[in-house]
C-alpha cells in the first residue's frame, strides 16, 4: 500500500514535471523559427557592441540608449565593464553614438548597470532621464538632468523603495514620478529561477511619487515593457512570458483598470509609443529559449511589430522586421523617427533602418 502511494505520488510528480516542462517551453516559445522580413536600408550602429537594451527618442531626434546590461543568466559581451548611456542624434546623415559623461558626486559609476530608460521634459525644456539601474544586482532608479551643451548627465538622486525590488522598465510622468514594472528577476537567484520555471506570475506594476507608492496591477508572468498613450489616458504593459500586451485605463488618481489584452506568438519586450500617431512599436523575442540560453551557433532572433489603432475592435498588427539572429540578436525595443527606425537589443548591437 505504502509502495503504491509512493508510486502514485512519483507518477503525479512526473506528470506535473512534464506539464511544467511543456508549459515552460510554450511560455518561452521554444520551437518558434523565424522567416525573415527585411527593410530596404539597414545599418548596424557603429560603436554599439554590448547591447542597447532600451532607448528613447525625443521629439527633437536625440536618442538616449542604455548599453552594457548585465542580467543574471543572460549573455554579456563586456561582463567586466560598467554600463553606459549613449546619445545619438538622428538628424545627422550617418549618426554615430557618443557616451554621455556622468557628473555629480552622488553616483557610483563603476557599478552602473543600466536597464529601462524614460525621459521627462518639463515646461522649461529641461530633460530628465530616469534610468533603471542594477548596482550589485539590486534595483534603483537614477534621476539625471541632461546637459545638452556639455553632452553630460548630472546625477540628481537615487530612488529606492521596497515596492521597487526588481525593476525592469519605467515610464516617467514627472521627474520623480513614474510607473515601473517589477519582473521578479533580480530578487533572488534561486527564487527567481523557480518562479520563472513554474510561472508563478509574481510580477507587478508599481506607481511611484515622492509621497505615494502603490502596486497598481499585478499577477503578471514577467511584466516587461510599459508605456503610456500620447493623451495620457492609457497604459500599455507587455507580459513577456504570456505573450500579451495589456491595455489599462489610467485614472486621475493614478489607479489602473484593465481594458483589453492582445495575444502574440512572440515574447513581447519593450514598447515604444509614437507621440504623433499613438502606434505601438514592440521589440520581440520570437524564441525565448535562445535568449535565456545563449548559443552563438543558434543565436536569438529579432522581431519588431507595429500595432495601430490598439483601442479599436480590430487593431492592425504588422510584422515590420524579422531576422534569425544572423544580423541582429535579441531585439528588445524599436522606436521611429522621421521614417526611420532604431532597434535595440539586450546584449548585442543596434540597427538603424529606413521604413
Ligand atoms: C480612483 O478613480 C477611479 C475612477 O474614478 C475610481 O473608480 C476608484 O475608486 C478610485 N480609487 C481610489 C483608491 O480612490
Ligand atoms: C539564418 O538565415 C540565413 C539566410 O536566410 C541562413 O543562411 C542562416 O543559416 C540562418 N541562420 C540560422 C542560425 O538559422
Ligand atoms: C524598457 C524595457 O522594457 N526594457 C526591457 C527590454 O528588454 C529586455 C530584455 O528582455 C528587458 O530585460 C528590459 O527590461
């Protein structure tokens, strides 16, 4: 009898393990292959060799790019170097990148590990950068003031909070005021792998202001990109391992209520929103297994999708660019400026294309 019970439990365990493995593979889209979708005129950006994980383009055409992310379990081509913020002027004919110098005594450059980035421009045209940082694999938000003449960033402060334990991406609504996703990746090496493996959906979105911090949406299987509609009425959240983009209504009191979700056959990463048309441009990982287990012979692919009219009954989804990793590996983000598109990657290069 005891043996039977043990055998039954063992069988149950194996079945659960099989189910989990199948669901893990499905969540990572392990078997997806990529058919190329090319654009007419693409160039790799000179000077970017170790990632361009997140980027934001100002209406003036200046692009800020985070580079050199060290992320647990994910490839880095420069694991011993601090990360950096790069500046690119998309008005130039053949734009190159420049590393922004960081000034201010309150900032430790040697442990800089930049991740998500967002900007806020105030009435005086001062540009603030809010950057998710992982010094020693913890999570902080670094607030910088952009000094255009000096091509530098003045560090103003470091924001930490217990509801911001494992940050991924951020969308600023003021210099010290934002929504951010917690992906639950930096919390604990062991816990996080079990959580990701079992799909425990502990990931959430927090709202931060100096006087009020709250969880505004939760239960995500790895919340990743987050952004806001040009009219400020809707918040978009990418749920990486569920392959979904969620639309939330944003209220005057900053609470969010779910409105709708869109499903994809790819791991949706960062979302950028065209300030004029309101279209969403999403950097995606068609096959997540290749991102989390890097093999140079079988590199992670890249995909960019565009979503038009997301609030209507029938949003239009277009696959704008796809590459099997020969050119561009592990695209995370894409943003457009004057008929061109800049695509960033977790740990590899960046590509600049004509649309
Ligand atoms: C926030 O505003 C929404 C919409 O007006 C309302 O339904 C909700 O109860 C408010 N929540 C709080 C905590 O005040
Ligand atoms: C990617 O596609 C190119 C051209 O279609 C092909 O030569 C190459 O072998 C493919 N690479 C992988 C890793 O699938
Ligand atoms: C801004 C943003 O969402 N950044 C994410 C882009 O993709 C990478 C790779 O998955 C994430 O780790 C970033 O947090």
